[in-house]
């Protein structure tokens, strides 16, 4: 009896890009919940964050949208003018 052994070779191509690490701090419970959500979507929390970062970085507001918002909020009256320090207070 002749036995044949089939050997299959797989080539794994790895594409790398330069990435920078970021450190955030957040409530442990929120991180755990976020991981659960990501797991439910079959992805890592890191992948979910990268998707969010892409979305966040791609947002842009044009001048017309800002002017429309100011026009929409024109009715708001604080009753007085604020000082520069008050407007920049955090």
C-alpha cells in the first residue's frame, strides 16, 4: 500500500502601516461594557476605536452649516453681555 502525504503551504502576507499609540483613561465599567459591545460585533475594542476615530476625524462642518446654526439659535438671549474671562471660563 502506498501512502501519499499532501503538504500544503500557506503564505501569510502581512501589511503593516506605521501607527501611533494613544493612552486614554476611562471608567473601568465603561471599558468593560465597550469591550462587550465590540465582542458582540465580532471585533476588538481597538478595532471599534479605530472605526470611531476614522468617523470623528472625517467630520467637517462647513461655514453654511455654522451660520444656519447661529441663525437658528438667534432667539437665545442671556440677558447681558459676558466678559472675555467669563466666555473663556472652563
